[in-house]
C-alpha cells in the first residue's frame, strides 16, 4: 500500500480523534464541579458580560476595547502533537504576547490565576467517560491498532459533548484568542459557528472525523456559550464588534501550504479535498483550487478584506500579520543526501517525510522550488500589507516569521548522517535554552524531528539534560512547534511591535528578579524564548510538550503499523 494512502487513512483516524484515555478521578466530572479544583489558568471568576437583544450582542465594558485580540489557525490556537486542550491553549503564541503586554498576570510557576484581560478558549478538563479532554489526535499517546479503529466513535461523542453539552465554567461567551486548528483565510471572513456546526454534522455522517474536529473546534472557539446572536458572526465580525487596540494574525498554512511539509505536495497540487469544500458566506466555498491559487488568490484577497474592514473600526492602533514559513524549515522534511543541489547548495539532493517512519523521498529540487514559491507569496503579501497603510488607518505590519526562523534552521545544511554537507554555509544554529535554568549541562534544541533517550522522563535537572537527543523546536507531529518554538514566534511578533513603536504598555523588569510571591515579577523571564522551563514543574512540562512522555514507544508502535500496511 502506498505510504501516501496510509498517511491519508491514518490522518482520518488520528487527526480527528480524542486520543488519551487516562482517567483523572480527582478532576471534576461536570462543569458545576470546577470550583472544587485548583486551576493553573483560572481564578474561579464567572463572567456574563454579553447578552442578546433584538438578535444582536450587547457588551458590558469588560468586553469592550480589549488591548489585544488574535485571529489565526492551529499555530495561534496552540496545537501540539496533533491535539489541543486547555493547557496547550495557554501556551500559544498569542498568550506569550499578551503576558508581555501585561494583560495576563503570571506568577512564579507560570500559573495564571490573577488578573487578566486576554482569554483563550476554556476547554473542558474531562470529556466523555472520564477521558482527559484532548481534541484532535494526541500523537504522544497513540493507542494500539484496535484503538485506532475505535477512535472515530470517541471523537463523535467528545465533540458532541464539547458543543452540545459543555459550557465553559468561566461563563465567557467571547474570548480574545479567536484562532482554531484547520483555519484558512476563508474561515476568518466568511465562516460562522452556525455554518461550521452544519459542516461538522455532515462530516460525522460521512465518517470524516478530522473535518468534524476542525469545524466543531472552530464553532466552540467562536461561540463557547452558544449564544444565538453570535452564531452568524465571523471571526472578523467579532474583532470589529469589540474594537481592540492591537490585532495579531497568523493565517495561510491551511490555504494548502501545510501539504508541502506534511506529504510533499507541490504548489500546483489541489489545496484541499472535496469534503473540505463546504459552503461559506457570500456564495464562497471554504476551500477550492490549487495551493498556488488558494494562496496567491484567496489568501491575499482575504487579507486585503481583513485590512479594509479593520480600517473602518475606531480605536485599532496596529494589525500584525504573519507571513508564511518555508516548508523546508519544518521538522517533517529531513535531508537524506550528502550531496547539495547544484541550483542552491543550501538544499540537499533528497529529503524524506519523517512522520510515521515514512520511506517516501522528495527530490531536493521540489523542496527548493516550493520554498521559492512561498518566498514569492510572502513578497506579494508584504506589498499588499504595506499598501494598506495610510492616514487615519491602523498601522498594518507584515511580520516576517520565516526570516525570524532562519537563524535556527539547523537541519538546513545537514546531510544523511547528520553532519554538514559540503558547500552549504548558511545553516542555522541550535537554539540554546535559558542560561538561568540551573541545569547540570548545556541544553540546546533544533528543528529536527523530536527524539528522546529512554521511555520515561523525570523532572530532575540531569534528566532534562539527557532526555533530548534531537529536535525540541517542533512537537511530535513534526509540523506544529513545541512551546519553545511558539515562544520564538511570539518573540518575532513582539519585536515587530517594538520596532513600530506599538508596545507602549510592555511590563518592565521591576528589579527584584523572579519572586513567586510577587505577581508579574517572573513574567519577563517566563515569556522569554527558552526560559519557560525555569521551574522544575515547568521543565517537566516543557519536556512533555516537546517530546512526549513514552513517545518513542508509541511512535515505534505506529511505525510498525505503517510497515505492516506497506508490506
């Protein structure tokens, strides 16, 4: 069986499933019991500051003119290793930016139980039948072969619970981070919770769990309390309603380019499959055409629409729009040749797709050409963003995320054995973690696929030093960054805001170092890239979110399943 077919069949099961089945009896079984649990990300307060009057939302001052709002896809949602949950949502790039803007009070162990005005979706702690609530596919806890074929049923139950039964205990009908896994540019301007739930119902009937997850996760993010007056509002409508000072946007990967890094697609391949082409507002389809058309056509047009609409909103000072990242930089494309391309020695002659032990080889010329195509889209997108600026408008800024990632593109010049290729001289460097970690060794991470030494990870400092063999900037799915990688994306956004003079309320070092007893005293340290592992508990968290506990055993099992189908 061809590996591409295996990847597709497994993705339907994996990317659309709720993966972990570990029970946590000390966690509440219902939303009503949440008050009995100490939370790291909630102070227990309940808000009801939005009401529906004559079919329209009416806001209290609490919801008006927030400092920051975010629009985006799985990167800004915080997805790692194929899934999202409440904890991961609280380590997304927008949260890093919000904390530095003093809109989230962070204590010395990175808890967020104090004041805040930037909220992520409050996903449930538990799903149905006592499972930890993990929406998507937790590749850090892949079940056995039989479990794979049982996941669609669990998915349907848990998604139904998320949207039909569960209501966030904090009662917030609107959140500031409006990013959701699978979002493309059409979703931001022409999809609503009502349309998304309709698409999900059809997807579940067809057995398309992955698509159902995308649609229902989006519907939950956009309307968690199921208010009817919010059901026909797009993400862009919500931003216009609330009038934030700053808007940060990360969109474009799901306009097809993710396929280049995940399964080696070319720019003129289809951007999506037929089941993704669901109806959107204004007669549009949610997805259509080739990757080239969906990026150079739809993405750019939708970004122009977003900028035009936000220009009409009073009080918005800055809009920061991230560019695309070259597919060659993601962990899933691994150099497999000691020869460099004649056309460009920064590229190997061949690459392989790493996830699930794939044996598929991609010509280096294809990877090189796709990167050139992405660079072209970024140039044209930047020109569009620059052209939107003018008197009486917000400051529109193109954030060159790819340029920010280039210095840490460690695998760029590597050969088949992990040693540098001859003739390639512009490879990146491993990223060193914070010097104040108090570790017993020097620790760096890179953009190779994550590998760990041994099955169990402890929280001792020496364990931290010994655990990572390679990788660390990307999570187990090889496409979504780890929380370290996310902190670097947030850093690029923050530096862009600073360069444009739009970080006026940034918190400052208060001169007393990191004292857990003093609110916000540790924020500067904890949001600095690579420093979020200062506390021993955070070191363990960072390892788990970077490489996954027991992930080698799980991934080896998955590779055996793939090999079985290939043979």
